[in-house]
C-alpha cells in the first residue's frame, strides 16, 4: 500500500503608477555595461507586530491580478533577458544542455489489468509520454501530455487505475499550478467517460474497487486563485456516473475536522480506507474506516499530530504502520484493526540508528535506510525475518522496490551525482538484480567523482557534504563552484544524477551538496534542530559549508555560488543577506523570502511547524524578523551577483516573495553587482515544467554564474 501523500502577469507596458519618487538607478555589472532597473513604486503600508511597526512598501506586488504587477513583471524580465543575452557563451551552454538532454529516458514498468504501463521521453519532449504494452508485447501510446497544449505547459500528474485496471483517472496541471483537473477514461477506448472534475489540490486518487475514487481539495478561494489562502482540506468520494457537485465529503468541512492537509488511501484488498489529517507539514492524525459494511464509523488510530504515521499494508485485519512515534528514525509496527491505538502496537521492524523509509512488493517488506545520506536496503518477510540485505550497484541512492503482492518482479532505480539513473529488475525470491534500462547519455561518468566529507558547523555539529567534480581537478581555489542546500521540512538530499549538474561539471565546475539540519538525513532530531527558533542552525551549517570549500581550496569567494529552491530559496536569501562577503553569486529559486507574511498565502500556514509565524508570539516575530530576507536587505551593501528565479503561476510559494526581494535588492544594493529577477511565464513551483523551459532556465543560470565569476569565454 502506498503512503498517503500530503503534499504536501506578463502583459502590458510599464504603467504610469510605477513612476514614483525613486529615480532610475543605473548600475555597473561585470562587463561594465549599465543596468537600468525598472522604477518600482513604494507604498505606505505599515504593519504592527507586538508594538513594532514594520513597513511593507512593496505590498502591491502581492496582487498577481493587477495590471501594474503585470507591467512590473514584464519590465523586470526585459532588463534580465537583455543582460543575459549579452553573455557571449550563453547559447553555447544552451546547445550543450540540449544535446546532452537528448537521450531516451524510460521509467520502470508497472502492471494494471491487462496492460503493462511505463513512461518514456524520446529526448527533448516537453513532457513524458505514458505508454502501454499488451500481453503480446504490442506497444502503444496511452496518454501524451505533449498534445494537451502547444507549448507543453499542461502537464500530466498522477494516473490511478481502478482495481481491475479497466478505468483510469488522471490529473492535469495547467501552467504549473497546484490546482488540478481530473479526467476519467475507459482504458480500452481511451475515451473520457465522466465530466472533468475541477478544483482539486494536493490530492491522491485512490480507487475503491471499480466504483469510484477518493480525492482531496479545498473550497475555491475568494480572490486570486494563485495566492488566496486555502486553509481547510477535505476528502471527497466520487462515485462513477455521478456529477462532481454531488460528491460526498468523507472528512473535513467541520470545525472538529478542520485540517490543512487531508488524504485518503484504500487498501489493496478494498477492505479499509485510511485517512490522514494534518495541520502542518509535520505530524498527522490517523483514522480507519471499514469498507466491507455500509455506514461504518471512522475509528481513530491516532488522535494527535505528535508523529508522522501511515499504514503501509494489511493482511486481513492485521495492519502494518510506519511511525516515528517514540522512534525518531522510524520503525514498522503491527496492530489489529479492531484495537488500533498505540497502546496495542507491537514492534515489527524496530528502529535503528539510521532513518527508515519502507515499501512492499512481491510479498515482502523493503526497508530503505539512509546511512549518512547513502542508501542501504534490507528485505524482510511478513513474519519480520530478515531475508537479505539487497546488493546495490554502488554507493548512491536506490528507490523503488514497490509493487503488488502478486508481482513476480520489482523494479528500482539507482544513481548518484555522477552516475545517470539506471533501472534494475529485482527478483525478490533470489535477490538477483538485472539491468532493465540503462540510459545512453552523452556523459562520461568515469571521468567524474563524488566525495563525501564531514565539516564542522558553528556550534561544532558535524555536517555531511558530497562534493562532485571532474577527476584531476586542481584544488587551487580557482574552480567555479555551486553549493546547493535545502535544510527543512524533514526532506533529505540524497545523491542523484542530474543532467544540469553534469553540464556544470563538464564546464569545469564543482557541485557540492550539504546535508543541513532541518532535513531528514538523521531523523526527527536533525529536522527539529533546524526549525522555528533553531532555524539559524541551518544558515550556519550552509555558511560553514562555504567556508570549508574555500579553506580547502576547492574554490574561493570569487568563484563560489550558492543555490537553493523553495525552502532552499529562503536559505540562499538568508545567507546572502547575513554573509554577502562569502560568495560571488546567489541563486535563490522560488524562495520563501517574506517570513512575516508567508502564512497568509495559499497553504503557507501549514509550514508553521518549521518556521513558526509572526503572529505566534513576540519572540517568534522577533526571530523571524531577524532573518527574513525581504526585511534584512541593507542600504549600500555589496550583495553578490543575484539571479532570482520564480514562476508567475507558482501557487505554492507565491511569486510575490521573489518580487519583493528583488525590489528591495535593486533599491538598496550597491552599484557593484547585478541584482536581477527572472520570472518564468506559465510556470509554477517546478513540477511539470516543460523541458524547453528548463533548458532555457539553466542556460541562463549557468551563463550568469560564470560571467559574474569573471569567466570571459568557454
């Protein structure tokens, strides 16, 4: 059984309302050509927090529907692209990205009903195409999202099949939005059989037999669909043959059931529905409903959000749950559905010193452990006996090992920072692995290496970092280096191959990834050590990583760039405002940058476990104000060359964060370095971004980075 997933302006001219009391500002860049930033009006909005007045002069940029916001976006993009287009080797980088990207990519197959399905991209297709094979091996296209729109900005999300595989429901995203539409089709004819379901967000699609499916959503917000607050998630059941307007609310919609994230999952045997409900991105309540009888009540398994707990499988009434309750590194327990509360739990696979994630398939459990961010997999039977440790192809990240009980073959992928992802077929009876698909990519992995080091942070905490580069590189402090980090939400950065990283290393660059506190690499304690009033630990860890790279001659201040997205964008924004002397280039992407107001947009209030909120207490407000990037830009400081990236349809971390940060930097920064923002149109937080847009974006990022490190030619 799968884990319940809790996922958790470009038109017009520069309007007259933007001509303000601020003069045009001409700044000098690396190549001595001038940058004239758009005039950005300053409003007079002031908020009061616990007696402290905080000005918010760019509040007007929060209105993504306003004409003056659209005009500002267009003007900023023109300045940015005019700058990027003058870099002589930008096109050369784009051409190399395009060439290396152009290889066939095939995912692991899975069986549903009479067919075996898989995804494939022939190289440069904007979106992966879903294929299927019949019992005779005849192959055909099942769903091609490249036909959903001319520019590839409509992407295919989750595809879920009825229990006999005869019906499929699939989600689509338009322009990168988290809001989804769901279509239901007959798998034989591929024809739509139901009206399109709309306004679905942060949702799985879990079928009950062949009769209908469960999905989750919010009421459509008043105001902007992209930025208005969405606060109460609900679980619905859609019965085939009925209108969405008649769909039953299964959970949510009442004060007692108010949660920001709700998900439902039906067991493989159709016996139970499990409902997970959370008020933030960490911790959940858990309920069970017996589906074998009509009108059965919800039974509570966990009535608090003190742990992350979900059901992984069942055998009859015997449940198998993964939990970090009293087990910071997680364990698997068993309990009977008739008495499912924690006082009846029994350890099945006990907690170890390494963080656990788990899957099931072929009648076995697979425990995937992180050992200093590197994968180790162990296979257990349903009596809890260790069958074997799975022999992996090397040191890196393995993922997969999931499937139905009757599947004879399971699949997993393996990669690291220098090894492209290869799919393996695994025989659960013998433990043998065979290559299923190895990509034919124009990249010589043998010429590159990855090295794990442990460095010391400000408070003497040891932090792991993996550094990847071309073999034979000289440690002379002259190597262009990107330091990447995230540090939040219990998310672990595991070694994984990336085409863009490969190109960066081909260009002579070093790529370093630091496993900061706030992540999940060492369990709950590692996560909690980077949350709320301990968030500075994350920034200190990142700063110490940069200092390590400089002190050990991998690079120098003049050749160091820092990079991160979403919570990692916050990381970059905080570190570049705290230590602008540390790096030459800063690359904050889709960042959470206004820490006083993040919780007022979309589902942002659900991030409070990690951040706290400015309304929580004076102490929390003071702490947030102390590092909030938007509020810590100082007048006249030599900030590093900065390229902020965001999407105009990002309804998870709304682009206003990036807009405000860019406006502050351009208004206050010194004349030394370019401070630019690149706003992708018809794009969201990242998922589903067309390949063509991704290539363009990274060509811009790498060209900007190298140019501002003083690289004049490639």
